C-alpha cells in the first residue's frame, strides 16, 4: 500500500534520510523506533508532503506522492496525527473535528466521531485548548479519522501524557486497528510500540537498521539495545 | 574581537564583505561625474539609515515604522546648527539665538545631531518600548506622524513645509563612505555583543528569553537608541549633502524605501542591510533614468514613464518575498554564508543524536558562594474563567534537593511552575525565594535571582547557533560575552552537545532541542531549576542517560531541581521526594516508593494497569 524507495531528504542543509526503504501493506500496523535524531519525524514529514525528498520515491496505492502538496496527500487518504497534538486551541472541539472532515459528508462524519469518542461529544462546545492533554490527543486522533483516511500516521501519540492517559490512547488506537486501519506509528516508548505493532523497524542515522515482528523483538532485547542508545 | 562565538575567520569575512561593498561604492562614486557623486553620497547616507533600521528591527524582530523620525531630527539639528545666521533670520525667525547664530563646523554639528537623536530616542522609547510586540509598529508609526507634523507646521522654528535651504554642503562621497564604514562596524559590534545577543534571543522567543533573565523592555530600548543614533547620523549627513531639507525627505516614501532595502537584503544581517541598500539604489536610479526618458546603460529610451521606479521597487519586494523570504543574504553575514557553503559540501552522513554517557566531568565545577535557602510556594490558588486550576497548593524545594511533581494531565503542574517562575500571577498565595517574598516578580528578575525554568515545548532560538543559544543563558543573568562563552562550552560539554556548537538550534531534532533548553537554563547558574517534561521525545534509554546527566549536573551546580515528568521510572530514579497533584490539589507527598503505592495516586494517575506496563 505504502512504499518508500531509496528516499533521501535534507533538512537545514544536512541530509537526514540517507536512502530509506520501507513498505507497509494494507491493514498492517508498523512501528518506527530509534534514537532522537534518527530521522523518524523526517520520515513522517516526507510521507505527508511537508519535507520534499531530494531523491527516491514515495508511492501510495501505486500513486507517486513525490511533489504533491500536503493537502493533496491528505485527500489521497493519508492522515497525520502530528507530534505535540497541534489541535486548534482557540476553536471548539466540534469545530476542530469539522475541520478534519471533508466534503458534503463532513457533518455526518463529525457527529459520528463524537459518538465514537464520548468525551469529545460531551465537550463538543468547549474550546479545545481547555481539554486535558489526554483529551487533546484523543481529539487529534479523532480529527485525523473524520477524514476517512486509509493510512493513519501518528507521531509520538504518548508524548507528554500521564501513564493512565497513555493507556486510554492505546485502547482507542487498538479499536482503530481492529477496524482494519493501516497504521504507521512513530513512538519513543519502545515497549509500547513493539507491543502494539505487528512489525517494528528500528531507525538510526537516517536509515532503517533492523526490523522484526513483535515476537522476535520481544525475545531479543539485545537487538534493540544495540540501536536505541548511543549512536553507532 | 568577538571572544569565541564565531571563529576569527568568520568575524573577519563578515566585517570585510560589507566594508568592501562600501569601499567599492566610494571608488565608483569618487571618480564619477558630479551628479553621480551626489547620487552615491546620498546612497551612502541611506545605507547608514538602513543600518540603523537593521540594528533595531533585525535584532529585535519587531518592525518600527518610526526610525526615520530620528533621521528627521538629525537632519534638522545639523541643518539648524550650520545654516548661516543671515539665512536663519528669515527662514527660521523664531529659532532661539543660540541655534540661529551658531554656525558650527560640519563634524561638530553632525555629532550634536546624533546626540540629539539619541536624547529624543530615550524620551520616545521609554513609553513606546513598553507597548506590546504587536503594538510597537503602530506606536512607532504614530511617532513618525507626530515628528513630521511638528516639523511641517512649526514654521518659525523649522521653516515649515517649505523646509530649509542654504545648508552648507560638506558631505562628500569619501566622508559619507567613512561614516558608512563606521556604521557597518557599529552594527556588527552590537549584533555580536552580549546586549545584541540578548535582544536577538527576544526575537527568537520572548518567553524563553525572559525565563533566562533577559529584560525585554531594557534590551529593546538599547537597540532602539543605537538605531536612532545611526538614523540621526544618516539624516544629518544627507542634509549636509543636498543643502536643502524638507520634512518630506524622511517621511512615508523614505520609510517605505529604506524598509524595502532592509527586507530585500535580509533583515537579520548587516550584510543584508548593505546589499539591500546598495542594490535597490542601483535599480531605482536606473529605473528613474528610464522614467525621465533618458537612455541608461546604452539601452533605448522608453519615453517618459512616470511611476516606473516605484513600480520597480514594488516588483522587487514582491519577487524577493516570494522567492527568498529571508532576503537576498538569507539574513546571514558573509562569514556564515561562506561557512555554510563549505559545510554543505562535506556534511554527508552527519548524525546528530544524544550522547549523554561519555561526559567528561572536569571543567564544569561552578562555584556559587551565596547563602541559599528554600524555594517556597505557599497556598497558591488560581482560576481560569470558571475553572479552578490550583487550589491552595503549597510546595517546598530545598537547596540541592530533587523534587518530582507528577499528576494527570490537567492537574495544574505546569500552571504551578508558571506561577512560581513569574509567568502567571496567582489569585491567592505567595512565592518565597531565599526568605524574601517574590510573588509578582517578572520572570527575568526571578531568573537573575537564581530561579530558572525550562518549557514543555523546546522553544529553541532557531536562528542562533547552539553555542550562542546557551551563551545567551549566561548573558541573560549578566555575564559578559567572554565569560558567557566559557560557561556555554562547559555546559554543552556536560550535556554531550559540544559537537553541535556551530549548528543552528532550529536544525536540531526535537529531543536535542529540549536538551539545549536545559543547557540554556543551566548556563544561568540557577539556584533552583524547574524542568517541565525534559524527557518527552526521548526514548527509554536516552531518558535514562538524561537522568544520569541531570543527577551529576545538579550535584555539581548545587541547585535544587523541580522535575515535572510523566515517566514514573525517571522520576523514581532521579527524585528524592515526589509531590502528586490532581485537579489542582496536592494529593500525595513523600518518597517515590511510598507515592507509587498510594491508592489515590494509582487511581488518578498511574492507572490500574500499572506497574505491568511501566515495568515492561
């Protein structure tokens, strides 16, 4: 479904992705882990069109994404839940959701989302900035889902959340996964990621160094430790 | 000349490039026809004014539309001081005898004009710099209008809208060039001074700068006054070049033109001001030639085309804004451009990344002999609208202690830190530092007293290098440039960031930007350090390395640490006591182990799945 081939990208003059290959099949849930500065966020930025690759190709359902603007990529069915949530703090919860939905079915999709996320339904008239961190993260995910994407990309959904709030976010994501959504999850919380994803890839210094299925990675912590701590 | 923040080569090239441009301009002008000489001399006067704009706008990031008012002041003062008494008698009959009979030599008149502009800037700046960042463009514009109308309507003293004539013309291409060269050096020296860095820090992020002890209004005032001095100089020289002066000379049109020059060249750099001023002058003068129906550079005449020059200016501004929004120079000095070029050729496979484990311990022992006492928040309450965020919360942080502050999202942790660090006023309750009541003190004042916080978001000074960012921390609390650089290096070494010194803070990955935020705070030599989720964006192993580094650093720097963090393992590792907030109240306080066993804490914060998940 999603295929990155030999992707290179530069940020602030320096190359941050050095020829990255990644394939995600429809319905698959893939985690991306790696040390700070490995290029995980750059990978997501390339995927959703915020960082044009300097070489290589990105295709989604056989369609070339390179050169497309972020809004065009969203229309093709890739939704991003950005790091730090980035909800529209001064708009109401309902307005935030409405902005994520497109087309004539937007109202219906918004209503449906509020049924599905009861807390958001209860607080639909409140300013989004007044929600707690966990609720804001729910809103960010809901806002991505109302556009009916086929691939959901998440950047550090647990960042800045209390343990209990992290639990409820992952419960929610579990529900999304059961519905068959394809998910690409970037997370610093390694244990969570490996546990949640069928397959995880380990990035370091702009390329993928290792990958494995859930069981393999859980059985072989040495593999992870080799890549996650100090840079090689 | 600039102790360590830039290599001597970078400094030399950065100064040499704009000076060479000025020199080239002088060489072209001095050998030309009298009319070319006049054009070039005026261009150099304009350059001095544009450099004046750069000093304030470029370093503060705040647009002022009033700086040409100081060029008016300088121009009129120089004119009134030099016009022969016989002309003053009918031009400006109401002028006090002291001025009308004075007929100073050009240099004395110019210097007095600059001094007058500085005085005026002090007078005007005191109220204007108090207004908010968004209000300064409007309030400075108001000043420009007032200045113009005083000059245009006070006929007896200023000659009114007709202006002044018979000003002795003493400004030559060479003298204007010399002054312009000095203005270039002054603008660069300010940009690279401790004061200039503090001002640039406010441009990059107001809140972060204030948290490091930078006094927003004071630093803006310094830039505003120096800017006024250069604008006054440019105005004085221009008046003594053309021999006539009307209030219109430095009004709307001149404001627009000089601002365009600065923006086209690149607001943030002295090179940008120089390139912009000279390039726009060449283009405008060429178009003006066409406009008047002359042949220029051997090109055929278009006949008279009024407005061509103004249209050209607009088109250039648009094109630059679309194609190169940070200006032709990208807002960088020549040395920085050169260094960037070299680096981009050799930057392959350069990994950032945190390296916290192999930290040398030497060189960072910072001695603080002051007597220390506790940081106390006493009975703090605060409501936003109808929402009670803090309810009678008290907190004690002892010298050298590491206290964890945890609780669900929305419990009020960050708000409490905001209150303690002066970013938010409480409805009730007080904060004491070293025994004194510091409630309501500004963040900058508290930082200078040794209470410094970091932010949940990294708030990097994007355009500054890592070394500069951390040095600003030391400068904010009063260190000079040389000492600041030394401390910055020591702190960067301790946090394993030294090899990133020359990188722009904005180009680092998120986790490193957070570390840089901590480094910045440490460079202030805090007595109390409040960290808001320092480990967010780091993985477990990096988090563990951060704990080690923080433990060492806090012990060496001998400061109390308040740590907001959701990673309970990290809090347990680092903190000796933990305070738990829920819905604005303290619900538990004790050792990390005791707090984790507290049923109320498990219920509200950790969740029933704990410790199965957290221990994984």
